[in-house]
């Protein structure tokens, strides 16, 4: 159950004033988590940078801290929800990467790439709307906290001293972005395999008979005579079974043989 903290505790975000105390405390907690890996700036400055990022995001997407709320990662782990808004809940990227066994620098690379796509989508939406305003609806999934970290990375090329390392940071990620992160995590293949039947049900529900009008083609471009409804989104499972499979996590032998 989500337990929101009184939003009035966040204070105001008037330009020129310090970041609200609730964001200052949250930022300090995140910086303490990465204390051994801080780069370029000390803990106080990094805390201030992160708090200001949160305050700025709060102006367009009001945030409320939550406690005692855990979000499941499709059976591959759990992560605490840290903040919530009218649009979605938010988790800390480093928490999620740890739960999935994913190096933080790789998770940050993913977040930066996805944020870039979101910026492009937002720009396209603003141009199409044509009223000269800047929108935020495509940008609510990612909050770069502006941290500067350096982490050991066995896969990196050694520097002059022989150390192998990579740069990283930390982000807030909205709940609806988690499937995309799961798909590139060490559990990506298992997650995709588990989810295919559920996605088939979702596509059939969303597009219905339109899929029957979409022909399918073989690898050489020859029509198969089939359609997308039957060939691409076929499933032998009920919707309930498909959802259970999508949430089951790592597949073991019995499950690999089709036993749910």
C-alpha cells in the first residue's frame, strides 16, 4: 500500500530559494549511498545539485515521497518506490540495477539513451501542437539527478595506472519504464520470453480484427498467406495464465517445458 507523505512538507520552489527540505533530504540520502564513488564534487555540492534537479522537475510534475511501497520486477526482484506523482511512481535507478544484478554504469547508459529519445519525441509533439509552448508529457519518465560517480568496471580498458573504471550517475525512473529496463538487464531474455504471451493478448485487445487484415511475410519477402493475429500474436494461454507467466521470474526446467 502506498503511504504518501504530506506534500506540504516539500515547501515551495520559488526561483532563487534553496531546494525544498524534503528534496534536500532525499538527495542527501542518495549521495550517501554513493559516498565512496563521488567524482569531481564533494558530497554537499552533489547533494545540492540533485536537490535542485528534483525541485525543477517538481515544478511540472509534482512529487510526493512515499514509504513502505515495494514494486515487483516481474519476478526478477523488488525495488522500493521512492516518490510518486499524479502520473506514476518513481524508483531509484541504482536500487533497480542492484536488484537486477546490472552494473550501474550500464543502467545509466540506458537511461541517457532513453531520455534522448524522450526529448526527441517531446520536440516532435511540441512542433505538431504548434502553439509555441514546451510540453513535458514525454519527459516524465526520467529524472537525471546530476550525480558524478566513478565505478570499478572489469570490462573497461585500463587507464595509465591500470585501473578499470567507468563514469556513472543516478536517476529516478518511472514505473512504466521498468519493462524497457528489464529487457536490457541480465534477465532480458528470460523477461522477454516470459512476456510474449501477455503481449500477444495486449496486442489482440488493442488492435482486434485489424491484425487479421495485416498479412505476414517470410524471410525472403514471400507472403505466408497468414495474418498478424494468427502468426505474430498467437498464444495458447489464457490471459490469466499469460499474466502469471509474465510475472514468474526466472524459468526453471518444469516451466521451460510449458508447465506454469
